[in-house]
């Protein structure tokens, strides 16, 4: 049985493990803490299959000055390798869209690495449009604990 719902306290350890398997994060426990500590309006959804967490997506409310609208920025969207191509991404994105609609959110936005062609095909099939953009990054503090 598949269920998509908001993350609950008892889901945290299993969710951290999933995020680490999918993204190979240096310190996944700290990442999770930071996601929820530094985002006052962020939420996580999890996908469960037979009570096992097999998917995660974090979304937070942002304001677009260019568009003068509120939107959700999505991140750490991952599906366990063994559960991909089973419509989990579709169910999870549909749930975020439902929450966004209820909260009068104008649009959803996220980035995805160029090599993720299968994921891009899924997003486009669901109506997401590729926006022409380039991301710039400059590292300031590397391996520094704040």
C-alpha cells in the first residue's frame, strides 16, 4: 500500500537514511536539522510503501520579486532506487501541488542536474517546463562549522 503524507517525528531517522542513500550527503543528520531549522515555513512529505519510507520531498515558501508572487521551492526530492518508475514521483508532486493550491501558491520551482534525463522526462510529462537558467556558485566557507 502506498501513502504520501507530511513527515512525522517518527519518520526522521528513516528519512535521513533515504536522503543519504540518494544524495551521499557528508552529514545527513545535520542536513535534515538545517533544512527545518533555517526554513521557518518548510515542510517535508514522505512516500511510504508498506510502512517503509521510500520517497521524500522538502518544500518551502518563497517570494519571487520578479513575479511578485509566492511559490514553493522544492528540494531533496528523492525516491529509493528500488521504487523508481512506479509513479511515486507523480504522487508526491501531485500532493505538493494540492497543498500549494490550498495555500494559493502561484507556482513550484526546483532545479535538477542535467544528467537526470529520465527524471526530466517525468517532470515534463507532469506539465513542468524547463526554464532557461544557469546556476552560479562561489564557495565561501568550506568545511567550516558555524
